[in-house]
């Protein structure tokens, strides 16, 4: 017999995504890179792609120029988490920045060693995880954001803003590459605008002015 047959597995705790940016905070950060410089334009494009697609840092680093469909406004993610491919939509703003970056900015830092990778370091090499993290952190600090902002913060922010604006959960799940819908459902708990309004209207203490 199996002595553990009657035992139930402990449930894995579900934690809420942290350090999600508000729309205003996201906009503040996006305005901080100096787009008059090569690296500033590259950095702004990276931030726009993060906010537009919610892709992971490792997925952004692995992007190639061939993964970008400017005409269709799409981005192909090859071998994301779980070795799965997916295609995600881009905002028009992200498309505009990507087009200018690919055609005018990227050639200025392109090297013989790295011809395919989309985002390149100052020396024309593939970007490392720490470099991307420092870029994200740098502009959050310049914007005066007190939260700890990481590349994953942008992923959480993209998902939360989509759900808050009534995006279909299945679509958000597909976009983020989540295996289970329950992972995506966490973002529902962060969109408490309706709950706050109901609380304001119906809680007796809110009526006592």
C-alpha cells in the first residue's frame, strides 16, 4: 500500500506581482532617455518594447532583427520559457521606435561579431542581463520613481494595464506565454478600481463627512 495516498499536497502560495507601475509612472520613465543620442534612443526603444509586449528580459536579449515584423506590428519570441514560440503584438509607438532604431540607430553600433541580434551594447555586442537591468533601473531613478523597478516590473505593468482596460484574460495569457491561466489571473487582483469605487459609495464611514 501507499502510506501517502491520503495526504493532500500543500498549495503553492500565490503572491501578487510587486512594484507595478502606474500609467503616469510608466510615462515618466519613458520620457527620460535622451533620444538625441544613439544609446538613449536604443534605451527608449527597449523600454517601449518592454511596456508594449510584457516580454521577459531573457526574451528581449535573444531577439533578432528578423523577429520584428514592422509592417504587421508583431514580434516573434523564439523558445521563450518552456521552449515555446509565440508571436506578440506591438503598440504603434513601439513600432515607430523600432523602425527608426533598426534603420538609423542600430547600424551605428553594429559590429562584425554580432549581425543578427536586435539590441546591441555600446560595443556592438549582445547585451547581458545585468546591462538591461541597469538600463531599466537608471531611468526609473531619473524619473524619481521610489519603487524598485526591474525588467519584470515592466512585464507586470503591461499585464496589469491590459487587464485593467478589460483585455481578455486568455489573450493576456497567450501574450505573456503563461502555461496556466491561474498565473494570469493574479493580475485581476491588482485592478481594484471598481472595488475602490464601491467601497467609497457604500461603506458607512465614507458617508460620514
